[in-house]
C-alpha cells in the first residue's frame, strides 16, 4: 500500500474516527484505525465493537492495500503536521510497519493484521429512509439532555426513536428520560419509516452522530434493523448496535389531569432561574416557585451561602401554588423554548409539571418536582 493525500482531508477523517476509539482497550486491535486504499479513495474505519465509523477520502493511490495503525497516535502525528502538507503513507514489506512522510518529517507506526479487525457495519437493514440533516439535529438536540447516566437502568441510556400516532397524524418521535424529567419531540414521519421498530440509540452514538451532522447540509440516510442503526451521508457511514432492552411506556409519565396553567416569558424565566440558583444547595440545586396572581417569586436558600429571591411577571389563570424544581433540569428545558411564551401546566406541589413552547406543540417536557 502506498498513497499520497492532503493533510486536511486526512485530518478531518481521523478526527471523526478517533473519537470512537476508547483510550483504554484490553483488545489491542480496537485501538487501531483500519486503512483500506482502493481506486482513488482511502477508507478509514474505527470501532469499539458497539459503534463503527467509516469514512472515505480522496487520495492518489500508487498501490492498493490495507493495514491498521494506532488511531490516537496517528491522529496526533497528522494534527501536528503543517496545514498545507501532503502526506505519504507507505506500508513496508511484510506489513509490520507503516511509514508516514510529510516534508522532512518521517514516522514509522506499528501495524496489526487487518484480519483481526472486527466488522460491525455489514448485514442487511430492514427499514431505510432519508431525513434532512437539520431535522436530525433537532430530533437529537430537543431531547438528548434528558438521557439517563444511570448504568443500572441501561435501557434509559439513550434516545428512544419510533413511529407514533399523534392525533391521527403519523410522526417520527424521539423520547428521553432519566426518571426525573422527560423530553419528547416529534416531526412528520419520513417516507419509508412507517414500518420502523421502536429502537433505543445509545448515548455515545447520539453524541457522535450529532457531531457529524453539524457539518452535513444534505439529507441523511437512516437504516434500521432490530439490533443496529446506520447513518450515511457524503462519504461517511456510521453503524451502531442498539440498546437491547425495552423502553418504558413513557406515555404513562405524561400527566393528563393537570389543570393549572401559567405562562411566562422564557428568556426572563431562564435568566431569573440562573441568578437565583447561584445560592441553591449544590446537591439538590432546588429553586422554589411561588405563584400568586400575576407574579412568580423564585427563591433559593443554602445553609452555607444565604438566600436569594426574584419576582417575574406571569400570565396566570388564578393559580396560587408553591412548587420546587431542580434548577439545572428546569434550565435544560427552558433552553429549548424558542418563542416568547413558555407554558407550565401544573397539578399540585407533588405532581409532575408539563412544560411547552406556546408557539410549538412538537415538543413536550415533563419535570418532577422537589420538596422545598
């Protein structure tokens, strides 16, 4: 194998791929990036056995071939080369070493056999549809903050994506919950997605696809089977195992009997929460909302720091109520409200509260209260 390519193209592909590779690996081959030179493209593949990233970049290939080299070391070498450098990669006879040359710099990297490199991305997928990159970004951004980090409830450690019926309209819906809050977002169902199974996309996969689609302007092809999901665009293909578990019936968490409605300017609300929570207890981050007439008083106190209060104007349907929330959870939700109206639908101090954008019914958030 021998080829030459631009440092910029190689760096971009390595930056995408090396983030999949875990820093500590008990299986040496999983620390490596696979390089396949064929035609006029170099394909780079990395995997952690659960997630695989494959990207093809243009290269002037003198002789075709394949090998694997340490991903993080290779990335660091290319990162430190001059921006306009041309990089030559050459596999030495016997295949035990690969030479990386750029200008007067030369490096030799140890190689491991390609035959040892695991393959995750093969196999047929049951459902295929396309979705605009901006829509996929929104599906992720509006819900991922509510994913759980609790490994004992592994089935909550990702985004639940499925086709659903919303008042007679078929929608693609993403849901995330950690038991304290729930985030739900939906959009019209893409063509071809009507038969998709409900799947749980792991947290790491969600983070990686979000980084990738930041650069994507066109449509993303999504393929799903019972145990895998694949995202493809440009010259990038990312394949991931799905979480093997059953997502709970989240609809039972969404309260149906809440009858107290309060509306507030989300920007003023967010700023007030942020200021008052400066004083809140670091463990609970509790902020109390006292609703009375056209005023909401936000307050927080800490045995060590003192106390804080702030009043903001609200639109109220004669509700008088005191309720507490984790301020960080509340801020995560209010950050999603893009219009000038945030609607809170409450029941009492102990029941879950629904929070929505008054101008956008596609997102719904549920937040459990705290005792304050």
